[in-house]
C-alpha cells in the first residue's frame, strides 16, 4: 500500500491499550488513542477518525455504513476481539475496507474461564460466598449449598469452533465428562475423537445436557437461540453457561426460568444490551454474573491488542493482514 513519501499515516485506537501496543504502532504511524477509556459516541468516533487510515476497535464500537461514510480515508478496522458482531460486514465490504479480528490468541484463556464459570455455577460459589460474608453461616449441614456434579456429568456445547473444542477437551479429558455438541457443521472424525465429543441435534443437546455451554457467534440467526421454548426442553437440574455473546440468550426468559427453578442455575459473562444487565437477573440468587471477562488475563489481552496492531502494520505496510475477515 503506497503512502506519500514522508507522510506518516494516522491510526486511531478507540480504547485505552497497553503502552507496548501504542509503541509498536508508533514505529510506523502517527498514533492517537482515546485514553479516557470511555466508549466514544458514534459522532465522537467519526470525528476522531478524520484523516486516519486505520482504527483499533473493541466490541463496544460499532463500525457501520454511517461511520464508514463519515470516514472515507479509512482502510482497515482491526477489532481487539475474536467476535465481530459490532462490525456491519456488508457495509465494510461495500466501502472496500479491510476488517480483522483476533482469533486463536484467546482460545485457551476463554475456555479456562468457561470452565471457571461452569464450576462456580454448578457448585454455587458466589451464592455461598455471599451467605458467608453476610454472617449467615452458623453451622455445617449436609445439604447446605449442595450443587450439581461436574465430573462424570454430560456437558453440552452449542457452537463448536476453536473455543468450543477447547472446552470439550477440558470436559472430556480433565473431568471425565460425556461431551455432546451441536454446531452448524459437524467436526471431522479425527477432531471429534480428539475432543471426545459426539454430535447431536439441538433437541438432544437441550434434553441431555447437565451443563449447557454456549460458545457460538452472535448473528441475526443466533439471536435468542436460547429462549423460553428451549429452556423448557432442558433438565430442571441443568445449568446454562453463556460466554459467547449477549442476545444469544433471551435474558428476560432466562431470569423468569431461574426464578421458577425451571433450570437449576446459570452462569453469564455476556448480556443483551451490556453493560446494562436485565434487572431481573440481578435479583435471582441462582445465577453467577461476570462483566464480559472470559478473555481477561493480562497476557491474553496484551496478545489480542498486539495482534490487532500487527494486523494494521501488516496490511498497511505489506498489503496483507494476519487474520483478515474479508480477504
Ligand atoms: C471476544 O474476543 O470476542 C471477546 O468477547 C472480547 O470482546
């Protein structure tokens, strides 16, 4: 990609990132960052992008036709996330802009967190901690906070991409779980054998899972994949874990089902309309709630931001990004 001799193309970083990432970009570009760590409004973002050829975004910034029309010099939008439902890909393609995401670098960390949330939910970790902190613990008793078994139980996985597979491996090899999964397409036999996972249809997944883990991308097709009708098919003893995206679960229906003990418990890292959380979820005890932190270790967040920066550098200096979404 050719730039005028002597000019340093401008890059904007929409959210605060590590100094090492700014420094790496600074070797090639004139870099400006939103260091307030507040999410910019679409108007503020468009204004900050004037004259800039690249931007690092997170899932909180929407890249759509309006933004692209307001920023005609933009050549690359690099998401610091593997999910990219904040990107309107049709508009990005139509504008001739390259989009990238950050696959692979967060797979194992996110799968670790999926398991942490599953175990916290099944074994009622936050509920029992609140009880203790509130000074309510005055005796040991046999059935106090008795939860659901994890080892040897049936783990259902909806969405079997890289993270789904990493969760399947943990479940099958680490906890001796019987792993079943449903996905748009079935894994090849070798991968199924390695993950010790059996393909089932969605009805069987809902009916048989003791713990149902959601790991599918958000799209209009996956909107409310789990609502009242699906929850009604699950075991009353089951748990539901969502580390994928808000909107895949109908949060109002889930809160109702939890209150009615239609399923035993849920663990949620993502929410419809986050950072807002459905108020009913905040008042039911049998749900573990975390603020979209599944990939949040310092090492992984650094790797994600570095990969986004390297995508910008590779594309703008050599014409080829490392992890493009629209080659
Ligand atoms: C991702 O990478 O998609 C995570 O959800 C962080 O946004």
